[in-house]
C-alpha cells in the first residue's frame, strides 16, 4: 500500500517538475538565457536525478549483506 502511494506521489511530483521545466523553456525562448535561468535549469535537472534515483534503485535486486 505504501509503495503504491509513494509511487503516485512521485508521479505527481514529476508532472509538476515537467510543468516547471516547460515554463522555464518558454521563458528562455522569450527572454533569453541568463545566469539565473541557467542555474535554475541545472538545479531542476539535479532534482530530477535525486527524485528518480530511488525509483531506479528500487528496481534492482537487493544486494546481499555479509556479516
């Protein structure tokens, strides 16, 4: 149950991030690339990696831990 709800939350977060990236693309197209827009775009890319890392990690088989 928790995994399904967490997956739905991450999916909705990705929708919000896609909307923000599209708006940033439109700003850059209309007004040009500034240093702040470059940093903002890079930060959104970093956030995408941070959010998607657990998704990619959860699809891998669990590692064996030796004690």
